[in-house]
C-alpha cells in the first residue's frame, strides 16, 4: 500500500499587462500558485485606466480588485511581497 502523499506542484506566475487588460479576473485564476506583478505592469495599468473602451474598463476593474485586496496592508510589507486572502476563495495567493 502506497502511503506517499503526492505534493502539490506550486508555481510562480508573472502576469503581464496584456493578460490583466483583457481579463481582470486573471488575478483569481491561479489560486494554488504564487503571482508576481512587476511594478512596470502596475504603471502600465495605471496609464491605461483613462477612456471608455472595454480595455480601459477592464484596467479600472483590475485596479479596484487590487485596491480591495490591499486595503489594510502596510506599504512596508508590499515591497517584500505579501500573502493576501481573496474574497473569491478560501486559499491564499502570494503577490510579490
């Protein structure tokens, strides 16, 4: 009888600007893995919020999701990466 418990494969995904511009819910599609969002992506998203296009609406939604997740987080913790709980799942994601 095999009593070995299989280990969950844990990966790090780097989300780029295009992914988030076209699918704001991509933030929640990697629940069992770590996510990394580079600062340049956040800057590009910030620049893309203006306008009435679908892409601009998506970018504003991503911004709202991130704001909601980071509401009570100290800025010092954000620099080193942090573990956040999402409202959409019981498990946690790590944004770094």
